[in-house]
């Protein structure tokens, strides 16, 4: 019998073990490199790299024809992080102060998110500092009263003591220096990528890089460029998130120092314009030299937002309004304000929106204090959407529709103007022609009453129909209500018994007849009046006034949003009603105002309005629509202390001629569809 070889058995065992080990190694290697290769590669890089937020570019804003209104330019930023200092608080404070001294020497402003005054006494710089800072107050046991709106009751010394304690700021720094250091430390703590300064000159960037400033990194961001000096009240601006607003943004994925819209369409369309920041992993060697970069998340630029505004028409509207009111100011030395609105009939698109005086968005930082202190001209106040004015006789178009549709009169019904309306013992108002010349309009129908603006006619129909009927139609036309425009507006006031009760007054029959001619408590915005006229001449389709036409992806590859809303409501009007009202408006344009509109490129219908004020002169109001046979646009122009509404007819003429004579062109900017790094 053959004996077994013990060496062979041992060899088989060893070889089996080696094969099993190789199989296991192969399985593990396959898992690491093939199955989960990307995940482990990212983890490996992240373990030796710094994570940097890559700020994306904000979406551009264009007019309806693609002309660029707001774009971007590349700018340099400085960021500060306290993560590299560990527990060495003194070194961190020294690094902060070194950076502050550099910026002071170079005239560079920095972002201080700490909502405390920069100098003693150290109190809140805002009444609403936000939940983050209120939590900071609680943590550091500093006394305050209130909830979201708070008052700091801790003394200045207590505040400074808390700042020094929290951030370990030694006595070698003065209180004022300590406050500035604390502001930077606070910003670094509450934000993962605290932007210390933005739009930093290249010479400062070079000094930071060459000087090896601890805790400081450089980066790039996009800064807004205003490609037009027009439409300031429409466009708005951008800024870093205010501390008190942080709670509104943090749950939306924004960083504490993100750029967001403030006012105008920048704020209204923030969700379309903002974009999504990227994340970059940067590896360095032991000497700090960059050895590699890897995008963990690509930045996604904001969408391109197209407004309903026509830039060429906006220019004409603003320039003509400024010229007209400027000539009034030069004539008598009175400072005035005014506004104009142009709305597309049958869509509610706002084609132009002007407020006078206006301002230049590109000079916001330099001129803000000056503009803010101008309490007479109030250049930052948007009179087109927030200014409320008595409509005067422009309201008679609404009164005419209400009277005709309620059966109070027919298009052929005549009422004899007797100069003084004596139905009531009191009041007994007079027709304007009687006040001015001692005469009357005689027997007039509704169209003639609109043309000559006969107060007596509308006193009578106002009394006969009553305030409820009148207000019902005014409401359907959108008067005394928000227009729906995305940048916000005033609702104004619709004269009514309910409003009188609200302000502690008693409604009388006399209020009804004066409401019918656009007086009493009636106060409407220029945009409301333009949209009301657009609704009327469209045949009754009442649309929301709006500025957003569409939003497209930054590379124009997809449509994110396109406006396509139905009318809010429809005002029922017989064809005969519409024709009678339009005929009256046409009669004014071909009659007493023919000297203005004889140079118009299309036929026009219009109505003047004059409203008494407490001032020496009356406010002027003017509305128009064109073309007469097939209206496409409606216009409203208002001037404070502008006298009669007829004074503003030339502004409407300029707007109408510009709209129907324009040959729209498009404009692009270099790099429009490119992403900033």
C-alpha cells in the first residue's frame, strides 16, 4: 500500500488558502473600484480637501423683446472661516483684525451681519434681528423684551462683556475694535461660507494671497449690472440677506450671505432668478499649493426672466413724463410727483410703468441717503403702483357703464344740465362749466356728457342708480383693489358707506353724487386706472396686471414658465353700452383736445380728470386708449398739482405714437448664456 505524502497535503491546504484569499481580495477590490468607486473616490478626496461653495450667477432680466435690462459681471470676494484655528481663539481674533486693517487701509467695505451698532452704546441696529440672533441673546443671557420685534434692555457694558467672553477677545483690543472683530466671528459662526467682502479690487486680492492671511480665502461671484437707467421702480436690486430676514430663507437652502432680491421684480421673481450654488473640493499640498479641484456639485445659473415691459416704450414714457412735469416745476418752482402706466388690452401685460422723480439703480450705495432724505420728491416711492389719487372725471366712464347697464339711462336718454344740482337741500354742487363761465351744457346724452364732462348729468345718474350699483361696477373693473401686479401695489380706496363707517364718518346722499364724478373718498393708483380702462375697452375682460411674461433656463433650452392666465372676471356690457362710452371718449379727442391728437398716428379715445386737493393747484389725471376701433393699449398719466387733466394729454400722445410707430429690435450681451465660475 502506497503511503500518502504529508507535504502534498500541506501544499494543497496552502494553495487553497491563497486562492480563497485572492478571491476575497478580488471581490473587495471590485466592490471598491467598480460597484462603489465613485462614492469612495469622493470620500477620499473630501478627506484631504477643503469644501468651497461656488456661487452661481443670477438669472438675467430682459424686456419683452429680449433687450437686456439687468445682467451680471464677474467680481472677486473674500471669505473668512474660523475652522483652521481650532481652539486658538487669540490667533483667530488677530487674523480677523489683520484683515479688517487691510480693508480699512484700502477703502474696502466688509459685511458685518451682527445686528448691533458698530459704536457705543452697543444696541440693536434693527428692531427685528431674526431668530438666530435672538437665540444668541438667550444663550448669552442678555436681557431683551418682545418676540420677533425686540428691544435690547441689557446695558452697553453688558453687551460688550458678552462679546468679549463669547469670542475670547482680550483687553488688548479697544471696545470698538472688539465689536468689529465680534461681527466677523459672528458671521463665520452662523454661515458655512461667510462672505466677508464682495466686489474686492484685484490689488487687495493680491495682497491677501501674497500676505498669507490666515482664515481668508478668495473666490468669485456675480455682481448685478444695470444695462439701463430706466425702470428703476420696476427692477429692484439685490443684496446679501439681512439678519432679520434669514429665517425666511434658511429653509429654502440659502446660505446666510446669499444674494437675494430686494424690491421690484428682483424680489418678486427670486425663485426664478436665484439659481443653485455649486460645491467644489480643492486639494492642496503641505505648502498650501492647489493640487486638484473636483466639483461635487455643479453650479446651476438662474433662469432668464422676460418681463412684459417694452424698454423703448418705457424710455419714452419716463422721458415724456419727466419733461412735462419738469416744465411745470420750472414754471412755478413747485416740486411735483407724477406717474404713468401703459397696459395691454386683453392681456393685462404692463408695457410701461413710470414714476417721477426716479433714480439710478447703479448709484444706489452712493445716493441712498440723499434719496431717502428727500421727503418732498420721494424718488424711491413708486407712484405708479403705490400712489393713490382721486380719479376725477376719468371715473365717469365707469359711472356711464353702470348707468347704462342698470337701465337708468339709454344711449339716447338726455338730461338737461341746469348748472346747479338742486335735488337736495344740501349739498347743491355745480357743474364745472357753471363755476367757470356761468353757463350749462344744456340737454346731453351719455356720450355727450362724457365728451364735455358734464358733472350735472352724472350727479343725476349717480342719485338714480345709488352707491351700491355704482360700487358694484367699479369693483368689477378692479377699482379700489390690488391689481395683482407681482411687485405689489396699493389697493386704493373705493368710496362706499362701508369705508365711511371704517373711518368714523357717516355716508350721505351727497357723497353718492360726488362719488359718481370720481370725488368723495375715491383714491386709485395710476396702474389701477390704466387697467380699468383696458378692461372696459376690451369688452369687459378684467385681467390681472402683471410683469412676468416668461422664464427660461439660462441656456434657453427649456421654458420654465409662460404666463397664460384667464381673466379674473368679466364685466357684462351690451355692445351699445360699450359703443356709447367709447363714442364719448372719442368725442373729446376729436373735439376740445383735437389740437393734441391731430398728430396721433392712430385714432384715440380719452378722458380728462381734475381732482381738488388741499394744495393751491389740483391734481391732473388723464386716461386714453388706442386705436379707437380695435383698442390694443390703455394709458393713464397723473401729475400732482398738475392742474387740469388736459395738461397731460401730450404725454399720452407721445406714448401712443411711440407704441404704434416703434420697430422693436433685440439686444444681447456677451456671455449671456455662459455660467460664471
